[in-house]
C-alpha cells in the first residue's frame, strides 16, 4: 500500500508536475489553499485530469492573522517584510498538515524547488534545489516538526525540465507563466494595498544625511532601503534610499555609498541543521531572495541576536528581510535582519 500524501495544488505548472511525479509512489490527495482570490476551479480541473482526489481549504483567516497583518505592521514600522517566508511555516504547511492529520496521511508536499534529506541525530536537513530556481531561502523558517513530513519532488529538477515534463504529460499549464507577485497582492501594487487597509503614513520629507530637505515623498511605505527608482528627486548625483524614519516621517536619500555593509545584526534565529550558535561559525549568507551568497562569520549576540560579519561588503541589507545561513547546500538556519553597519555606524 502506498503511503498517503497531501499535496498543495495551486494550479500552476510546479504543483501539477509534482502531482504527476508523486502519484508513482504515494497515494496523493490534492488540496487548494483558498485565499479568496480565485484559482480553485483551475486547480480542481488539474486534479481531475490527473485522476486525483481534490478539496479546497479556506485559509483566509490564517493568512490575515499571520501574514497580512504582519505585512502591514512591518511597512508601517519602516521595514520591508517578506510574507512568503512567514506564510510557509505559519500558514501553508500547517494547513496542509492539518488536512493530513484529518485524513491519516503521513506526508505533505508542495512544488517548491528544494530538498530534504536525513541528517545526524534524527534531524532533517533542508537543502538547496537546483541553482537556477532554488527556493530554500523562502523555506528557511521551517521547523523540524514540519520538515519531517515534507516531500519536495522538484528538488532535483530545473524549471525548464519541469515545463518539458508538463508538456510530455499533456498538462494544460505547461507554458503557464510563473507568478512573480505576492499571492494576496496579485497586481503587485503593495502600497495601494496598504492604502486600502488604512492607517498609512502621509507624505513627508526626503532629506539628506545632514537633514536638509531634498523633496517630498508619497508616504514612507512606498520605499525600501536601496531603492533608486521612482523617487522623483534630482540633484548632483543619483539618489538612493538609505534610511526610513517612521517617527519623523522622513526618508533619507544618499548617493548610495553608505549602503555597503560589512556587519549585519539579526534577530529571532531559526536553526535547522544545528541546535544553535555557541561560538563563531563560518558560513555563506544570502541577505535577499537571490543567488548571491557572501562568505561570513556568525557570532552569538545578546538576547538571541546573531551578528553577521561579512568578508566582503554587501549592498543594502534591509530590515525585515532574512539572512539565511548555508554550509554548502545545507540551510543551517536564518534570522531576521534588524540593522546593518550602513545604517548605524
């Protein structure tokens, strides 16, 4: 008898091919996680074409509580949130596991490009997927409890291979474009989404590091550290956002030279491959969702803080984003960026 597995089926090519791969070795049931923006009918049609059971689970309240409200709070605090990294361990995978518990399934799966393998002392390791489309960064807040039940069938594949498999299977989504936006803001206009929820800040001053007024901003929630476009300020050089001050409703602009940092202070670490940090640790670190990794040394700080000393300066480590720590292709853990040398030296 095949082990039972619950697959999160979004209606895109990744989860569709995951379903086709998984049904070879698992008794697969498909679940569409409904956030109130449609898509369930397309997912149901995919499941039907693969002859797999299908159901819809409404996660709107969970998404609002754990992700949307936090997204709003972070922007109003002058930080740049990372909603997918919160959704995975707090909403998406717990919702799938709840279905698994109700249906007596041992495993859950998604179409993420990552891998899980056994580690020492019963630990499960989270590893990178193939380089071109690795998604381990967004999964770095996952817990051992979740990882022990997860299957990532696309871990060994590149996206071009997945699309080719979808075409061979005759799946209608073989050439469906990838979604690049936040799922609950499908038009990509996060500032307008925040404005609709209310309590967004009014326009204020763009200032330089000396406090001189350079112009007016539209509300500091429209900006993020390192941003150089859409500022509407002219001067002797190109301007970049180097600081956001919610208390005084100002956005500081500079020539960008102060954005390079060698030190990053992080908070609330989530350790996956190790129990914690009890001394210096050599790692590579990603400071945003990209393939750029920088060699660094981690040092334990007071109050669960992690100090990241970079061997080469990195541009614009942004409060509210994640620093993810790697040993080769293994995710050691992650922590939220609080501040960097560029902002407080």
